[in-house]
């Protein structure tokens, strides 16, 4: 935030706030709208696109402003010129609007989001997104297109992957080598589903399946995958290590994360590429941590003096993640400084594959993240390719072709996927650009049959 707040104040004082559009109008989008309108005068949220337009209207209404409905480019241009807040069900209008400098994507979808992001990139817009599922499935190819277009494609500050990346950059800036980037969870049960999480979802006004994806490990797998892909990191094993200090009791006393180093110590390699992982039942939660090392004896002396311990491993933490509160900082970093919070470094190093949540019979449709059919776990991309494992982002909407036992990974051969989806085409392009060409042709074209 330091420097960014000054830059945003300058844009406000000059009467030329950053003009952005947002695609999506759910729980997080509502918070983003509230934050920008109420607390960030250096950014103007000019328009919101959502397929259910009433929800876009509600995002503005709850922030205390009225919305103007538009259905064509001229209407959107007029609204922006008048300083009005526009809503539409046509996301492409935002992508094409020359007045907008950036697009915030917060739909929680895959195929639809892929089209929205690609359109924004093709029209010269920076893209700030809170969609770890999209990023963890086809982020590298979207970043490739963004690079070609000369725009920024980035995950957002505030959510845990962005907070981890900020902490990683801080640790590297100290001259300490990061060995592991970690996420802190309060609960992990791969068999949670929309029914078990319905009460929690209703309390906080969230979607029950989305909440279930937090509990069943799918969300954290995507979050850690995109941190890995942004740094060239790996996972220690399929599903990560994920030590649980809660004993299965979410109400158990939390263990200081510094005491969790022993669970990772055997896998911390100063000469390796680095790891991503998580821990359950630790504090500060729901924060993030980085384990780093230095072999400089003088720096070790100073770190010990500053209460970081004797080493050789040092734990750095950020005790919170504030999601929508920090999204405007990400917009400013992209637009004013061309600085991505977190983006793929190149090709994927870690992906998220689908595991059967229960015995699956032929004809079963895999409906949603956090649903009743599958959960996601992180694995290294070479294992995913060599074993033809099915990314969970491509599993959605697919139909099971043969019996799959509970807790068994799904492969491309186990399902029939809908034809003509953009997300499949982009995954195919991603594999052709970054992966093994033979794996691409067999793993994807046959799976479409």
C-alpha cells in the first residue's frame, strides 16, 4: 500500500481516477464495489457486468449509489461521460470500452470467465482477478496472451495467494531464500459438500458449494497451485503434506506456526525449486507463512538477535488476508506501476486434479467445485501429464463413463466432456505451448469424444 496510496491520491487530485469495470456481482464483488466507492477516491468503478443484472444493481445500491442500465456501447460511453454507474448483462461491453483502463474479474466461473478475460486482454485492458480456479487451470496461457498484448494479467492482493506472493517478495528482498510458501487453514475435510456447509453459507450470504470447496481442500489446492506457478515451486507429494494440528477439532487451541517447521523439515531443500503447502490448526490464522533460510553466518546472527530464532530455517508470517479490502491496491499496481501481484512465471509447475468424493457411477455429471462428486488436490504437472490425470477445472460439466472408486483420481479417459468449450481449447493451447506435445494430443482430443 505504501506508495500506492500516494499515487491514487495524485490521480484523485488531478481529477482523473483510474476507471475500471467489474465482471461478476457475487459476495466478493459486492465487497469490492463497497470498498472502491466508499474508501478509494483514486479509482472509479464505472460499470459492473453480470448475467443476472439485478445483482449488479444491488452491488451499487448497497454502496449507496444508483445504477444506470445500459445495453450497448453508446449507452456505456454516455454513462461513463456523465459520471454515472453503469450496469449491464453484456460483459463484452466492458472489454471494448476505451474509457476503462482495467477489468476486475470476480465471477467464480471457468468457461465464462475465460471468455471475459480473453476479451479484456484482446482489447488492451489490464485484468485483475480473484479466480484461483481459472488461474490454476489456464492461467499460464492467459498470461501468455496478456504479455503479447502488453497488458497485466494478475491475481489480486488480499486473498491468500496474493498475500503469500507479497510475503515471498519481502523475504527475498531481505536476502533470505524462500523454501516453502504456506497457507493456514482452520479445517480440512475432503468429504464436505453443499449440504454439510449450508448453514455456514447461509450465515454469511455465500454459495454453499463454494463454501464446501474451501472445506474440502479444492480451494486451497488451487490457491497453492497458483503460488507455485508464480514462482516455479512444486509440491512435496500429491495433495501436499498438510499437517493437521487440530486433531480434527476446529475448536482446538491453535499451535504457533513456528512450531510446525518440523513437519516440513525433511522436505526443505536449499538447492531445490521451493515448495507450496499448508497447515491446519495453526496461528496466525487465517494468515500465510514463508519458511526461508540463509547460509550467511552474520545474517543468521542478526536474525537471531531480531528474535527470528537460531535457524537454519526462519518463519515469516502475515496474520490476515482481507480479500476485497485490498483489491483496489492490485488495480493501482497494475495500472500505475505495471506490477502484477501474482502471475504465472511460465508454464505450470503444479495443477489441481479431480478425486472422487464418493463412488461415482457411469452417467454421473460432475457439477461444481465443492459439490458432491469430486474434490481437488494439487500435484506436480509432470505427474499429471504422465498419468493423464484430469484437472478438476476441466472435470466440471463432464459425465463419468465408467465406475470410479471413492478417493481415486480421475483421468481424461474416465469422462466425456462437453464439446466446444473455450476452457478446453485454452488448456490445449497451454499444453501445446508449455507441455509435452504427445500428452496434449492424446489427453485432450480423445477426451472430447
